[in-house]
């Protein structure tokens, strides 16, 4: 009998978390489902854990593929799925036992099932190296308009106080939605921005279902902890948006401006060249004191930056010696200003 729901658990070297993830699927109050484990070329004992879970419940199946990243793994899993509704789940996260049932109660005659994605709130769970929970943070998304969702997807999480609105673990989508758009396999990160953005702009309806539906773990092995890795994918994400939706460029400027400032500070020539192409004025420097409206001026500032010692501009580069030099310089300038002021007063 064809299952009504397909939950695809994607994993790469997450054997120590996989059992918790899969058991959250098997514990669902809505039971007409299949659980598809897709192993993206793991080198740990993921396969052994997966076989144990298959023996535990006949609804579990396991597939192995060569490593290709989470986007290719999700696309692979979808091709195996038989359900009418699809849920993706990372192998180190889990879902609330009532998530699927609760979201399906929002299927009403007023909505177009074939064009719908449901989304929920979530909890961020922080785990230390001993796999102990050290903190939990609720992230309440709320009901957002299409325009609000699009705008939020274009802003990096570290530049806003609002919760990321459409975490993949929180979604339940009709399989027809995935026939309109699959995950971009070039993106090894930030696919959770690119994928829903394309759906929203294609007119897919996102319906809020108010519950803590997913538990998203943060631990030392998260790739999102590696800023150098993530920075490159943020630039690639904005380039992807720019190539498809140039009219969204103004909404991208919060993230692009941050990345341009970093490229200037770190003298990252390649990143600066890529980002300046997507420059949309105005651009501000020195705590909003300098306003730049010309791409030519921005390029000139970068060239000037290359010849200025980093420690003169940025505190992070100042060691004990450079701090002493700056302290002496400030003392000299203070004396000079004081001398000029006193001369000005006496001359009157």
C-alpha cells in the first residue's frame, strides 16, 4: 500500500545522532508513512545503525550514494519517495511526534493542496562535545506574507533578530511542489534559502502551522560553524539570486554590504570583484558616516585600502606593538590640538 507521507532523512557521518532522528519519525501520531534514510557517502557506522533501524520497523528503508552534498541527497531521496506529502529531515535533527498530524489538519477545501507548503516554529538545541544538551532556544516564526518571507530569506541570520522562517526540517510539502523545483546541487550550503525562494516566486503557497515542529541541533560538527566555508556560499547564493531575479537586488544589500566590508577589511580581491558586481547604492562605511553611491568610488576605496596597514584601520589586527604606536600617535595629536587651541586663544 502506498504511504501517504514520505519522510526523507539525509545523513553524512551522523551515526551518533541518526537513531534519535529516525525514532522521532517512527513515533509520529500519524502512522501512514515511510522513512527513507539516504546516506551521502558516510565513512562512520551509519550503515550499521540504519540496518538496526530497518529491523526495528518495516517502514524504514536505506539507500547509499556517493558523497555529493545535502542538495543531491535530498533530490535522490525524493526520487525514491512514494508519498503524497514530503518531509526532509537532517540526520542530526528530530521532529515533534505530532508534527505531521497537526500540519495535515490544516489541509482544508480552501487551499490548493498541490501548491502548498506548511511550515512551523522550531527549537534550536545546543549540544556539546559529549552530546549533552547545554541550551535550548525557541524560534517563533509566526504567520508571514509572501513578501515578508522573501525579504527574510535574503538576509543572513547573523544580521537580523528574527527567526529563520522556513527551516527545511519544519516543512511539509505536497510532492507536486517538488515537481516544480528541486534543490540546486551546486549549493552545498544555503540551499534552504534558494529552494523556498524559488517556490515563493513561482507562486507556491506557504501556510503557517503554529507549533514547535522541529528540533534543530547546533554542535561542533555543523558546517555552518565554519565562516570561511559559509562566506563563499553566501556569495554564491547572492550570485544565484542575481542571475535569476535581478529585481530582488535591493533586498540583498544587507548581506552583500556586510560581505563587501569584510572583503575590504580582509583584502579579498576575488570576493570583492564578485560582490561589487552586485553593488546597489547606497553603501556606507565608518558607521554610516561615509555614503558611497558610485561603483567607481567603491573600487577606488578598495585600492586605497590595499596600501593602508591593517592595524591602523581595524582593532582586530592590533598587537601590543601596534597598540603602543597608536597610543603614542594619539598622544601627539592631542598635544598638537591642545597647542593650537591655546595659541588661538592667546592670539585673541
